[in-house]
């Protein structure tokens, strides 16, 4: 049985999943997560990194409230708003870009607010268009804008740059940091890309293979704005030495 409780005066998110299992194709129970404990500091970027299939997306779905079939406890700020960016943009094809954003926007999010947000993520000219008119890169920009328009207390991002070419993905990583720094919120991002993780994270959480749990929590001390390619490679080399099992395939 799970328990979701208000966190009282603190805005820290605390996650404790004792057990999460699912039924495999052969009907047997498959353990996905076991005894995972994670604390997420307010207005920080926590990045979860682990091998494919270890349960990263499953954990994010639990935190988002999309999966309540687990044993454990979530402590969240009372009345917290949660924004989610999925692996696929999931835009409604019969609504314009503006309408897709307005549909989930906070009740106090004005048309002028939307215009400013659209400009900040580079989709101002796309607002009257429909999703099928957009490239994947533009659709992902819309998905980011839609999540920020909810004015979330917690922003969850599930491999938001997967399947993009590296140049486009890198532009969107820096765009995320730019928008997030001007609209600071608590964020948890899932990735399998170690350099992406190092670029974005305040706190890097390394996860074990299934059933997943936290192997290590690594603070990245250099501010995001100072992490050029040389700094990222230096941090990567250090982490490869300290955690070879987690970084050897990166």
C-alpha cells in the first residue's frame, strides 16, 4: 500500500518506494524497484541515470501520480502542481500549439504570459500552427512550454531529448537550462546519456539495474552556466573512475 502525504512546511520532495512489481508476459511478478530512497531539494535539477529497463520511467510515473500500485511513501508539498514532459510530445493534433498550451496552463497564466514563454522557447511563430506541421524538435519545444505553463512545483522530464540528432538535442538542453533558470522550479529529469546528465544536474542520482535502487547521489558543484564541453568531459572522466559500472558504456 502506498502513502502520499503533504510535506508540511518544507517544499522538499521525499520518495521512498519499498517495492514496485509488475506482471511479466509469462504471468510472473517482475520486481522493478526495491527500497529506493530519494530526497529532492527545492528549486534544484535532479537527474536520474541508469541502464535501460532499470525502472527510471516507472519511478517518474509513480512520482507523477500516474501509477499508485506500489508499496512506499511519497512526501510532497501540499497542493503541489506537477508538470510532465514525456518521451513523446503528446500534443493534441486537433488543437493549435497555442490551444495545446492553454489547455493545461495555470488559471492565472495570461495570454501575455503565454506569448512571453513561447518567445523564450523559440515557438512564437508556431502558436497558430497544428502539431503535424512541426518538426520533432519544435514539438519538443512546445512540450517544454506546455509543462512550464502549468507553473509546476515539480517538473518531471522523461528523456525529453531522446531520438533527436545531437545538434538539436544540445540546443534544447541549453534552452531547458535557460528557461528553467528564469522560472526556477524543482525538477527531476531521466536520461541514459551521461554527458547530458552532467550538463543538467545539480544532483546526479545513479540507479542500479532492475530492481532499481539508488547506487550513489553525486552533487555537481560547478554551476550549469559554467559547464562547457571541457568541464563536462572532466567531470565525466572523474565519474568514470569513481563509478565505472555506471559510466563505462557512456
